[in-house]
C-alpha cells in the first residue's frame, strides 16, 4: 500500500464551524482511545530538559498546553492561550525560528506533508533540532476496519470519518519517516515503534546527546 497524501476536510473548514468543533472533539477521543495521550505522558517529559519545545501543527493547542510547549500552526492561537507561551501562526515551510527549539514535537501532523515537504523540514532539523518526537498514523490495512468501528462507537462526524481514512493512507511504515526527512545517520539515532491500535511513533535524538 503506497503512501498517498490527499486533502483533509478539517483543514478547509472555518475554525468556529460546528463541523470543525465536532471533528476536534473527535480528535480528542481518538487520542485517548488510540493510546496517544498516555504515550505522550510517558515519553515527552524524558526529553524536555534539553530546552524549549515546539509542537508543530498544534491545532487546538491542548498537547502544547499540557506539556508547556510553544506552538506552531496555520490557525491563530485559541482563546485563552497563556501569555508566557509563544504561538507562531505560520506554515512550517516558512517558519524562521527553528534555531530557538531543540525539541520538536508532532502529534498527527507530519502525515499531512508530501515527501518533498518532509525532506525540506529534515534539512532544517539536521542543522537545528536535537530531539524529534512524532506520533503519526501507521499505514496498515487492518487499521482501516478498526478505525471505522471506533468512529461508530464515538459517533464521529463525517469529517472525522473521511479525514481518518485519508490520514491512514498518508501514514508511515518502518523507516519511511526518517528516510523521508533525510535524517543523517551520522548525526541521528532513532527508534520506531508501531502499536496494535494503529499508531506509528518515532523518537529521534542526536548521537552527541546519548
């Protein structure tokens, strides 16, 4: 099953629309039921001592808030965003402050990007980042059936059903993500894991930090 990146409906909706609000609620349920919330709690604090962290594609900002990260997203900051945390409204390809962030975090975002965009980011991170922590869909056939059942259980919006299928098709397998990023093996050491619930996770760290 080749990786295919297609537009997701949520990205084209006004942030305050009923469909967008429902879909964001569904995403919160997905993160809980797919085990992502627990994984971030166990994993992220181990690496925050290296310095400032940035969540890319931060969406509603809940993950960044929970772990005191700055955030980057095309949308403006959500209401009540704390003054002591920076919210950057920018495309990742145009962001100019990567050197401020040794820790970069992605939760269900990098699968939106074409290989060329991932390669562009990887060139930057080879120079700027120290640790990359990513949680993305695992592109495996069986997960599509499981995801449909999960949508039925939580009464997911049709936007979430569509975007979930598209996300699985754009997900990663094996070493596809570090290879697409072009991470230099002389610089980086990474660990890839897959879960029975359909998640693909990567923790990459510079070898000189080991």
